[in-house]
């Protein structure tokens, strides 16, 4: 017992021993660490029940758990709000063990205490930090959603302007050119000599070329098929028209719903349109592959355009485009970013070019589909 009490006395852990055979489990021993953590001296606590450390703060759930374990002579672990002699509250983690005699009867309870106030404070601070982090994430998510809506509104506004301009070209300028063409044909009988007919023929060819140019500009500004037939047939028509005289091409479209969000549809069409334009102007390609699919995760749309043309150094393609005055890739990148996606350009001199755009997949709501 001397060795035991010497050990308990020198321990850094607060220890209290109570008499289990006396009513109220009076304290019979505390060590120096108990005196330090509570501020009470041994003479002040001897014979008292440990509940005095709780003061008037009795509404604690672990008190009932503790009382039941003591009544049945069982070991128990609990956490209580205790109060030092100066009135300061601290969180007390208790580990209580029954001490039995040779007959197995519980004669004492030994309690080891741990001041976990700092841990509780740290946990509280972590919980507060976690809540603040969740609030920040929610705020950022809402701002991103707002930015995405603004970006889509910007794209829709741009497309609405293009659509209006396309209508003006088709309805106003196109009709006036058609009327001029009719007048030109009505004037043909008045050109008797060969020289006059030659001039008339040249005027007819120029006018026909101008009519075709206006028609192409109108379709380029706003493909009418996109509103009526959807993305796949519209891209198919674009490729057949643009690559009519070569190069050869393959078009693959898979893993997507029949209709997509309007901003996504026109965005994908513009990406393919600009890529095809760049190929025809600069690539000197013999073969082109255009792929539009649902992406690896099924929640995105992937657009891949690759060719076997002359290629270019894609290490710094933004700077290269700025120096050469070619803003096509920069415009494509900006459109992809507005739609919340990413653009990758892979190319090398003499090895062709591969453009990969990944966009979030937004399906039309039922009302919009109707």
C-alpha cells in the first residue's frame, strides 16, 4: 500500500479514491495533481462526495450514467463539467474503477481525472472552422452558379444578336438581291450585241456569288437547323457542306440525349465550326475526325476535332495566336470557359492537331423540350 500511495502521489494524473462502503461515497484520498487541477486542498475535500465539484451545474447527462455504474459496482468512463475552487469551469474526463477485497466485494472506487478543457476548445474551434468552411464553400458555389448563369446569359445574348443579324441578312439583303436578280434577267432581252451579253453574264455571276455569300453568312451566323433538328444533324450538315471538296472526314456522335441546353448546343456547334474553319484555312489536312460524345463520366460532353495536317507548336498556342493574329483558338477557349468547361490543344509541326473540349452536360428540362 505504501508503494501504491507513493506512486499515486507522484503521478501527474489527478487521482481520487472514495469509500464505497460509506453513504455518498466520501473521498478518502486525493493526490497532489488533484489539488493542482481543482485548487482544493486535501483537508477541504476529505469526507465529501465528488459531486461538489459540479457546483450547481447538475443538468448533465453523464451524471445518471455515473450513478448507475457506481450503484452496480462497475467501471465507468464519463465527462463532466467541474468547477475549480476559483469558480472556473473545466471539462473533467473521469475513468472510475472499482476496488474489491478478497471476497470480491467493492470497497473503494479509484477515479483518474483528465482535464480536457483545451481539447474541447480545440474541437469547438475545429467545428467552428468547419462550419465557416462549409459556409464559404456554399458561398463560392452560389457565386459560381451565378457566374455560370451570367456566362450563359452572355452567350445567349451574343447568339440572339447573331440570330437577329442572320435574319436581317436573309430577309432584307437576301430578298433585295433576289429582286435585283429578277430585274437583271428581265433586262437580258435589251442586250443585243455580244459585248453587252458578256457584261450581263459577268453581272449575273457576280450577283449569284453575292447571293451565295449572303446565304452562307446567314447560316454561319445562326444555323437554322439547330433550332429545328438538334445538334447532331446540324453538325453533320456543316461538315458535309464545308468538306464537300475535301478533305475526307469521319463524324461520330454518341452517348448524348436528343436535345441539350441551348447554350451547350450552340457552344458545341461553334467549337466544331471554328475548328473546321481553321482546318480549311491553315491545316492542309487530308483527313479529319470529329467526335461528340457523352464523356467518360456521363455527366459531361466531350468534343474532339483532330486532323493530320501540318500542325504547329502548341507549347504556347495562346501567344502564337496573338502574334499571328489568329484569334480562333483564343475565342474557342473563352467560349469553353464561359460554359464552365476546359479546352486542350495538342499539336506539333508536321504531326497534325487535336482539340479536346469538355463541357458540363446540361439536358433540357421537360418544359423546355416541349
